[in-house]
């Protein structure tokens, strides 16, 4: 049977952990009571405050008789739980427990109930705060939804009126349905340039109709009052600049206002069009989903805390040999976090609204959005880890024995097969490290799905990551064995196309439209890569810059892809003429581009985040990637001119600056360490891993692996080409391992930031925004 303490730790909401009942501390206090009672039994004289008397037998008989006669009343008066209202700006109910009967370990019992009262008041206050927050959010969403429905109805009525039809009109046209396809706001959400005068008139009438209800769109009319005397609220459809078209439009408008110093006059039609309404609908739908999720978390919070109070009071009754739980549980059930039914009512209301307006009255479809099912995990860690490590070792041994690293006899392997298979080997290693990250995040209760905004029902689990990387390595080793067998049987040039075929098959599997082999994950990966490549045009999310950071550690992989593309496109695998790709000027210039691209993408993401958030820390972060670009360029130039002393000093200076910059950002900004005022020496106050020495070891390991660039200036480039390739592969593997090691602490720090702010629900921006402008 699983202990409740472990069950509570497994089920509690990680971001709200500090707001839960401190069951473990109360459990320790119960143990102290037990030890005090044992001590008193072993030393009965020490527990007395009076000497031995001839009247002791009389007292004992009188006590037993009174216990039998008044047992019921006594049990009910063991403790008294009082509640009082504290008016400190706002009313707050406080619970205090008084001991109505002496206990054998009275001091420990008093401390226990003081702690219990403190926990009850904490839980009650937190629940009230979150309940108020979600209730207010629900009211705002209802207003937003009502504006959306009114706008749809009015525009729909005007459309049918213009076509001469005044019959029963549906509230929402079919072209504005709430299906994901039609509500996609990836298109440009601005008014079309070919708007006709009739459409402008219709939109003006729609705005006039909305103004009767107290809503006034910016620049559509001046603020005033409705006929009923209600003040008008200036409102606009505010769609985030998440796509390239909207980003370019926003930047253009901003530059136009700065250059001309005269904001562009926007008519009513600028704010109302079908695309914007679809975007607004999608935003409101997402906000309702997050509200429902938050309410579900709050309900779980209430039930888990109730069970915790019940369990700890039962333990107290058992240890103290009293029946105090009934009296205290009555007070707990009377408290707000148990007696209030606002959360349940609000959840029912959200279900009803979502089913009606976003699921076409289909309850099952609505629940699919509101309550996504999570995939069950399986315990296959040891099996997959063993398989991957074995296959990775087999790849290295087989590559060496087959002559990949023998340039005199098997240069074909070195020039064509090695780059392709190295791509998959590094990719598999990176995926293996990500699987280790998932396993550690899961075991340490880090809510990575919330941080990355993944759907729990489709998010990759650690067993899936291990399965994929093991499958990749199996395929790589299998393709290598087939290649060797065919070459041994006299097929020399034809079989050199096998690595290329293997690569094309992998790309086809990545973009396969069928729902096989983790399609949601594959398409999410493609979408994130698209966002990175198009930086800074797309809004930067956590998963975007996290993936871009991974790419900065996979520059050797990108170089291998460049070599592979050159060899196969130039036909070198048939002619065995490798000078085209080795000495070509274009190839060497592309080497700079390949080395710069990951840092450039990451720098552009920092620039975009600064543009969106106006936080100068993002500019400082951008400087880190610019310094890395300069250092990478200097190292490439020096590798092409190894005897140039000027470039040697340039490499040393730029690399040292970039490394110090990166290490500072790793430890202080990304990991949140090196806090001089922390209770944990040079770490941070909150640590998820209990062993602090792990953090110190991780700091040293990250610093050592960050200085791998020293290989460039130590003369290792003069060793034979074969050993150089092997050394490069080893260093590339170490960088991937360093990145996987870095990932854990980066997400741990992000999770602790969410915990510190009790942030367990995503804040979805709303489309209709009030403004304080008067005109």
C-alpha cells in the first residue's frame, strides 16, 4: 500500500506546492507527540507535578466513573476550534484551536494544533485568492464572448439585409464556424484593400449598433454616453503579432508613425473583418480552455488538502489515544475551501458555454478540448537505455573496423557514408539526452508540458524518446552492415547511394501526413523549426528558443548535412571525385554561413523578444550570441590558415570573451545560480535536487565542456585526417551531452520561477481590449 505522503507528492500541483498542507511537517510533529508520550510512560514520576498521596486510589476510581458517565460530552470537548473575522482591508476568516482538556504531552499537542491552524488558514486564504481570480477571469471572458457574439450577429444581419433576405437568420455564418481550420489566425488579420463602399457602410452600421450597447471601437467615434446614460467603453480587436505578415505590418506602422510623426488614421473598417473575428474567436476559445483547466486544478487542490487534514488528524488520534479529529474536521468542512461551491458552478457554466459556442452543442467534442486524456507511461527505461548505449558503441566500433577511418583503403566511407551516418548518430544522441531530461523532469515533478505549452495527450514521453533514438541507431547500424556486405560482394559504386536513400527515407517519414509514428510531435518539430528559420518574424515562445539553443550545439551536424548534400548533389558518390566539395570556394563560404546560422537565429529571437517585451536583458542575451558568431568565424578562418599568428590571437581573444559571456549567462541567468545571498552557498534558495554537491559538480562539468574550442588552437588540426574526423565526432558528442545536461537546470529554473509566482495556468491574451484614450 502506497503511503499517503508519497501519494500526495505525486498528485499535488507542482506550481502550488508551497500552498498545500505541509503534511510532512505535521507528520513530524505527530511523531514528537508519540515520543513525548512514550517518555512520560517510561518516567511516570517526571510527568507528575505532585507527590504520592493516600487519596490517589480515590482519584483514580472517581476518574474512571466520570469517564464512563460523561464520555460522549468529554470527547466532543477535547478541543474547541474557533473562527474569527479579521478585517484588515478585507474580511478574512482565521481559525484558532483551544485545548479544552489536558494531554499527557500538552506542549507538543499545542504546537501541533498551532501548526494545523496555520496550515488551514493558509489553504483557506490561497483558495479564496484563486477562486476570486478565476471568477473575475470568467466574468471578463463572458464579456469578451458577448462582444464577439454581438459582433457576429450584427454583421451577419447586415449581410443578409444587404442580400434582401430577412428570414430566420442563423447567429453564425457557416464560414465563421469555430472549427480549427476556419478559426486559424495564421493569415493576415487586416482589412482587405479592395473593400467596397457598401462593406464600409455595413461595418459602420455594425459599430453604431454596438455603440448602443456601450461599446465604442477606437477611432470609430468619440467617447460619450449611450441613450441610456451608460458610459461608452473604447474597445479594439487586439490580435498579437505572432505571424510574419502581422509582424511586418506592425513594424511598418510603427516606423510610419515615427517618421511622419502622425499616427495613421484608421477607419472603422480597419478593426472589423472576418479574419480578425476568427482570430478573436480562437483566442477566446483558448482562454476558456485555460480557465477550465485552472478550475480543475483548484478543485483538485481542495480535495487533496481535505484528505491531508483527515489523514493527519487520524494519525493524531491514534498517537494521542483521543478522538479530536471529529471536532476539527467539522471546522475544516466549514471552511471556505470546502464549503464554497463557486468553482463547481463555474466549471459547469464553462462546460455549457464551450459546448454551445465552440463545439456545436457536441458535449463529447467539448470534453475532448477541456479534458484531454494523458497517455499512460510505461517503465522501459533500463531496456531502452541499454539498447541505445549498446548500439552507439557498436556504431563506433563497427565504423572503425569497417575502414571508415582508414583513408588509404576506404576513402569512400570517409567522404560519403561517414557524414550521413554521423548526422543520425548525433541526432540519436541528442534525442537520447532529451529522453533523459524527460525522465528527470518527470521524477522531480517539473511541469515541462506547461512550460513548453505541450498538449499532455500528445506530448512525447521519455519512453517514446528512448524508443525513437534506439530505432534510429538500429537503422544506422543495419544500413552500415548492409552497405559492408554489398561492398564485400563486389558492388562498389552502386551501394554508395544507400546513405542517401536512408536520408531521403528519414525526411519522407518526418513530413509524412499520415497519423503514424508520432505525427503531432513531428509536425510540432517542423513548426518550431519554421519559427526558428523565420526569426524574428514569428513571436518567440519558450519551445522556440529552447530548440534554437539545441541547434547551437548541433553545428557539427549541420556541417555534415552540408557535406552530404554537396556530395550527393554533385554526384561524387558515383565518380569518387571529392575535390568539388573539398576545395570549392562556395563550399568553404557556406561553412561560415552554417556555423553562423544557429547563433544568428537565436540572436534574432532575442531581438524579437526585446521588441515584444521591452526587456533589456534580451539585448544582453543577444550580445552573447553575437560574440559566439565572432568567435566561430575566427576559428574557421584560423583553421584555414593555421600558420597565421594574428588569427591565432584573434581566436584566443574572441573565444575567451565568448566563453566567459556564455558561462556567466548559463550559471546566473539560465540556471539562476551564484546568488551570494542564498542560504545554499553560491547556489539559489530553492533546489529541486536534494544533494547540493550535484549542482557544484554540474557547474564544473559545464565549464569544462564549454572550453572544447581549445582543441582548435592546440595543434590537433595537424593530425591525420582520419583521427581528426574521429576527434571532431567525439567533441561533437560531448557538446550534445553538455547541452542535455544544461537542459535540465534551465527548465528547473523556469519551473521554480513558476512555483514562486504560483503560475500553473497559461495567461491567454484576450482580443477585445479596453483603452483609456478619449478620442
